[in-house]
């Protein structure tokens, strides 16, 4: 069994505290104050707007990590869908007339409700509401009893 050390994942992991120099595989984001919205959002009206309003705040409050960027994207797209649905409902109402003369619920209401659920879910993951912000930052807690609370400061 002399070849086990060459197998990926085997052997002792390097201790970053003992390594000399900087770990070039870990990007430094401590000085980042803003991140531009992805190019695919350029044609959208509301997603880039909400991106530009929440990302600097999240970075300033040190709530945003690179691993959270997909949550930011989903939140912004859900917000864009929410606003587009609101415009559709304002324009055509909550019910629509069918060809047969009856009325049906505007499908934009269903899409609106889904967007609201997504915004609540992903906004909570990002600390965009008071209770999740308190949970993520620990502000207001007299005593930290959560052994994983230090993960945010990594």
C-alpha cells in the first residue's frame, strides 16, 4: 500500500495557519465594495436596479460571500418577475375575460405569488429581512451559543 499518499484526498491536509505566504486559491473580497450585475440582466428593467441597491449594502455589512452570488441572482430575478407581474395586473386587472364570456384569475397572480415566495426565501438567506439579518449577524444576541456563528467571519 505504498501508493496511497498519491491518491487525491488521502494524507494530511495542509494547515493554512502554518503555511507561509498567501493562499492564492482564496480570492480576497474584503476590499470589494460593489459587483456589477451579470450581463444577462442588461435587458431587464428591475433586476439590475435591485442588484445595484442590495449588493453594496450586503458587502458593506459583510453579509455577502462569493458563495452567495447565486442567491443574489435568484433574488434579483424574482424581484424582476414580481414587478413585471405587478405591471401586468395593474394593466389588465386580477381577472381576465375568456373568449366564452366567463372570467378567470389573471395568471400573473400565480406568477406574482411564486416570485414573492422566492424573494422571501432567498432574501432570508441573504439577511434582507430583520429576523434573518439578526440571525446572520448576531446583533442583539447577548450570548453567542451557536458553535457555527463564526463561519460568517471566515
